[in-house]
C-alpha cells in the first residue's frame, strides 16, 4: 500500500540530497585547497548517506517506483550556475558562499517539510530532521572558508 505523504517527503529529501551531491561534484574540480577538498568529500558522503537512507525507507511505502532525484534541467542549471559564478573567482570563499546559498535553500525547504508534515512516520521524520541538522552543520563548516 502506498502512502503518498510519506513518499512525497522521501522524494523531497532524496531530491535535496542528490542536488547537494551534484553541486559538490560540479564544484570539486575547481577547488585547489586539499583541506577544503577533504571537507567537501565529507559533506558529499553525508548527502550520499541521506539519499541511501531515503531509498531504504522508500521501500516500506511502495514497490512500484523509486524516489525522485534531481531532473536533468535542474542538474544543468546547477552546473551552469557553478560555471558562471566561478568564472572570475574560484577562491574557497566564493565556492563556500555558493554552497552555503544552496544549502540554506535546502534548510528552508526541510524546515517547511517538517512543519507541514507533522504526521509522517517517525522514521521519515527522523530522517528529515537529521537531514536538516546535517545541512545546518554544513553551513557552519562552510562558514570557516568564507
């Protein structure tokens, strides 16, 4: 039996996580600082873990489809945004700023999902809460590179 509210929340979490992974993978080749690269690798793996957890939970609510990921247009727009915003400035500060902007959008969406989906399954609520907290921690980490 499919539960649309749970599936919708898991879809949004997975889209946010895959968008975070995409952004980091597009920016990584521009990073020259090894410490910053290591930090971004850690952040990438946190997004990957959230996506894995969402996929595992998704199987509890449907067998007929997979969680949504970012679509091709969003991937292209993210890639293009990275390229345009780093043409003249590839500094750690600029890259950190770009990642923080995207992460802040994810935090806003995550908080909105938490507030509007109070009755979702406790495991999904825990995943969503963990994802928002992970992004908030990520912003704090990225601030050190501004």
